[in-house]
């Protein structure tokens, strides 16, 4: 997604924190920080959003910056480069706020509001609000998530709404730097892959299966197979193998 905003935001915030104060040596008795800042930058061979390519099948630069409070409240931004178009421009910037925390033994909830922004689009209104919620169950090296995202009727969706239901499964292979992830999602409404590809007006599925390798503590590489319902168009809705390289901080 974009070299852009995400990387620049991350660099600015990190630099700002460094200039603001010089921390003392860490003490094992020091309490955990109430506020932490995390982020990442990534290079992907294709930006796939719910199975659909938003970079025309080409590589994209992406990045994120997150501010996390010990209460579970968080806010952040994520950005990506796009296929340049009159409506969306060449960049997507996602702004979000939410809360995450344990609600039972091994069960974590996450609720929030996401705002998709297209700063340099020139035609019409493309920005979209989308509340979301999920539950994640952790069982040793295995995690399972179910989630929902719903965008109410908005001009940017052609006056329609959109519902997205999904599940994610993850496995950290014991005693290795390898993890495996699987995803299945269902979209019904303005962003249905069948509607976007001219295959019909009903809902459609997207799915993926991939593996990642922790090269170092901060650097990881992954390869994922992605598929989606609807008509298949190269660089848009065809099945694809997507590789990524991500640095987290």
C-alpha cells in the first residue's frame, strides 16, 4: 500500500518520541507502559482486499502505526498504494479506533470503527465508514477468530450497504519460526465480488491459505494463495499467489 503516509507517520512519531525524552535504563520492577506505539511497513506483490486486487495485480507498499493504551483502547492508521484511478486516486488511508481485551479465559474481543479514506481521489465520494467486531479464541499454538464488519448505506457505496462475515484460523508451528493462516469470508451488498465482477447480484466468498516465516524478531516473509467468487479477471479477481515482506517495530 503506500510508501507514503504509513511509513511517514511511523517515522515521524518514532522520531518525536525519541526527541521528547531520554528514558532511564529499564528496571525489572518498572510497571508496563500505559501507552505503547507499534507499527510496521510491508512490501506485497499484490494488494488484495477481501479477495479483490486494488493494485491491479501489481506490487504495493503498505504500512501502519498504532497507539495502544493499557486499558485496551487503541487508535491507528494504515496506508497502501493503489492502482491510480479517478475515484480512489493512488492511495488508501484507513483510520480506526477501538477496544480489545479478554472477555473470558482464552477469549479476546475486538470492537471498533474503521474509516476508509482516499485522499487524492478526484471524482465523487469514495470514503466509507465501517464498524467491526470480532472474537478470538486461543488454544495453545492455535487461534480461531470470527468477525463481522458492516457498512451502512452510504453515497460512496452507491446508496447501498455492505455486510462482511469472516473467520480466520492460525497455527504457530511449535519450535519453528513458521506459522500457518487460513481465511474464509463472505460479502453481501455493495462490495460483493459477484456484483463487482458482473457475475450476479448475490453475495460471494473469498478465501486464502498461507504461511509466514519469522526471519528475525522484527522481519517476516509470507506467501498466500488467494481466491474469490465471481468472474475471473487478470489483475482484479483472478486467483493469485501473494508474497509479502514485513518489518514490525
